[in-house]
């Protein structure tokens, strides 16, 4: 019941409340981004969602204009495309806040495997493609485990290659584990752990 109806209802209600509460913060961040560098406020990243349907994942823009044409899709902490305000937003994960709009629209869930770019999805094995049976999420166990993903890739000459070697296997294992164990209790636990990690409370595993 939760998988079919409850999860979507929970997402819709929670996203509506969050967007209402943080709207003044979103406006302030938008002004800071426009003041700090030329370009749009939002980054609309092409991602693959549930059922292999493409959608535009929203983030606050943290890079220079046309960043995708100037480098890899994976981003290290020392990526020169990151703007000054963008580094601050990334460090606190504030750049992810617009994804509550994706959740409100039903393209994403609060909790679920992180959505990937098309080339990475094309490389999935038959087993890995099971993550496309559920809505992608803002956070999951893998997001908590690899919260410092940018630091892991720091100094890499080929972030996309190193992502697939150093991060993808374990991230996919955790994502598939979530698909198999998805429940309200699991989602609530992940949300609490995510909040703790962002606030610096408890272990950051």
C-alpha cells in the first residue's frame, strides 16, 4: 500500500509544506546567485527517472554558464567551473532544495536512488536497471554514504571514469538494497539520517 499510494501522498504533502516554509530562503538564494555570476538561477540537469523517462532535475546553479559543455558530468570539489556562491551552496547541500519542486510534480521522491545521466543509465546491467522501477529521490542510503563525493573525486583527471570505479558500485548496491526494502519506516530513517548528516549530527557514514 505504501509503495503504490502512501509514498506519493507523503511526498506531495511534505514537499508542499517544505516549499511553503522555505520560499523566502529560496528567493534570497536566487538573488545571491544572480548577483554573484551571470546566468540563470536554476540548473536543469537532464536525468533519467522511473520507467526510464527523462526529466529535468532542478538545482540552484552552482557553476558557470554552459558548464556541461566545458567538462564532465561528475563534479569534483576542486572543479574550476564551480562559482564562489556555488561552492558555499554545495558544501551545505542547499543547491538541492529546488528538487522539492520535482517531488511536488511527481518526477522525484523525497527518498529514492539518485537520478543519473543518460550515459550512466545506458551502462547499467540488467540487475542495476531495477532502480528505474521506483522514483528517483533527493536522498537515500547512498547519498549519505557518499555525501563527500566531490572530495573523493578531488584532483581526478577524469571524474566520470573515477566515479564509475570508486563510487558507482557501492552506490548501486545501496540503491538496490533500498528498492528491496522500501517502506515508510525506511524512508523516515533515511530522512532523519540525512538531516543529521547535513547538520553535522552523528556519524557521517
